[in-house]
C-alpha cells in the first residue's frame, strides 16, 4: 500500500476522532453552563 495514502488516512482518522470528542464534551458543557446562569443570574437560555 502507498505510504502517502496510509498517512492521509491516519491523519484523517485522528482529526475525525478529535472533532467527535470536542462535540461530545462541548455540547453538554454549554447546556449545563446555560442552565447554571439561568438559575443563578436569571439570564435567559437563548442569550
């Protein structure tokens, strides 16, 4: 197998895993942060 294609596949896989992990942790963190601000400061969830 060509080493160039293998390298591109590995880099693409790493980038895909990194973006999936980012979304996995960022969405719940933002939702929890907005609920916290709503309870403590009365800021609307849409702001």
